[in-house]
């Protein structure tokens, strides 16, 4: 109703009904594990919350909300856009949010200035995540970012909505530092930084922050990542700190054996998705189905000391993400690279 009314009343700020509807869609889609809806509605909810706080919305922001409504109608009608188009719309929302948050006016209120100083960390956090995705290792600023998030968590000990969110962020950052920042964790942390920004804004305005579904989503990702880390670490639990070269070699072989056993099903999953995609090259949903197992294999390989396998998976993963972001064309050359990566793996 809002997007239809907005055509007649230009630049009308969304009301509480819109915010509640989006909040329900975000939570419900994540519980039902309908990730495309969550990916679209989460940044849309953040954009609506920002517009309500500022009591203003621009033409581009309104246009994005209209496109989100059209996307949702098509998805629920059984006519979803391609994965590529969905990811492009998510990126547009994130860019619009970053732009809106960076243009907020300053104020002389001491409390708000203090909170906006913390918000500077959130903006740095989003840039930090983008930098991390562009390289193979953990960025040098990791320890600083984690320390500052810990400071926010300590300061928010009396705010039950903020503390769980930041604690979940810290847990997911720790897992990502061990096995790498995969696509789902990247999106979840990016949304978490935006949610934290919104919470700090509400506190600065004297309002009570609201709990967000991103917290539970990150906890689920942490559980999955910790399970992989634990399986690889179990083999070393009963070993003494001082081992002979022979014992260390035996342990290394055991870790590699565990990795090979755990990764077999994942490699078969990757192979099956590639084979299906090659036979149906216009179906872009295989992009998403390949990213998760590839990242898990990459993390396990690096923990097992198999750097060549880890680097191969990283290159494969980067190619798929470039296709999702429309940085490379999905053509015959692209599928040849996919086939070569699978053969090497």
C-alpha cells in the first residue's frame, strides 16, 4: 500500500505499518530459511527505520522500496528474479544505506556526539568487511575492530538489545578469522553493523532500541562454523604440547585424513551442482548452492595445512562471487573456468 500511495504522494516517509511488516518478513523468512526474502527485506527494513528517524526519504530510496515490493510480489507468485538480479538489488540497498548514514547532520548534544563516535566504528566496520572479501587473509585492522566492538559490548551491558547483537558479531568474527569470511557471514556481519548503527541512533534520540533477527541468524552461522572447527580440533585434544617429529607428522596426517573424510561429501555436492549448471546454464541459482560447500572446503583445507587446496577453493569462490556481482560475464569462457576448477579440485 505504501509503494502504491508513494506514486501519488511523492517522497512520503514510510509509516510504522511498513516498518512492522518488513520486520515480520525478515524474522519469518529467516526462521523458514527463505534466504532471498531475508536478503532483500533486511536492508529494506534498515532503510525504512533510517527514513523514519530523519523524517525524510529521497527519490532513490523510495524507488528501491518500490522495487523491493515488486520483487517480493513476483517471488511469492512463483516468478522470482534470478539470483544475480536479487544480489544486485541487495547491493543497491546497502549502498543507499551507507550513503544515507554518512550524510546525517551533526549535533552539539554531548551524548549523541559520543554515540556517533561509536557509529564511526560501524562505518569503518563495513569498509573493513569489504576489504576482507577482497583479500585471502585477515586484514591487519582485525584486532583493533574486535577490541572496539568489545568496548561497545561492555558499554552496552545494561542495554539487552545491543549486547547480544555485538556478542554474536564478535563470535562470528572469531570463526571467520579461523576458517575465512564466507559469503553468508559477510552479508550477516554487514547487516549487523547496520543494525548496530540503528540501535545507537535510537539510544541517542532517547528511544528504546529494538531486538533484531540478525542476532539469531549470526548465532546459527557460528554454530555451523564452530562444528567444522571442532571436528578438526578434536584430533589434537589429547596430544601433549611437546611432540617428537614423528608424532607431529602422525598428527598432521590424521588432520589431513579427517579433512579428506569430511570434505568428500562436500566435493560431491560441488560436482553435482556444476554438472547440473552446465546442463542448464541459464539457471543462476547454482551460484548460491556452490558458495557454501566451497567455503567450508577452503576453511578445512587451510586448517589441515593444505594451502594449495585452500587457495584453489578461494579462486573458485571469487569467480562465483564476481559473477554474482556482475563483474564477469556468464558465458562459455566462464563455464570453461568452472570446469577447470572442478577438475583441479
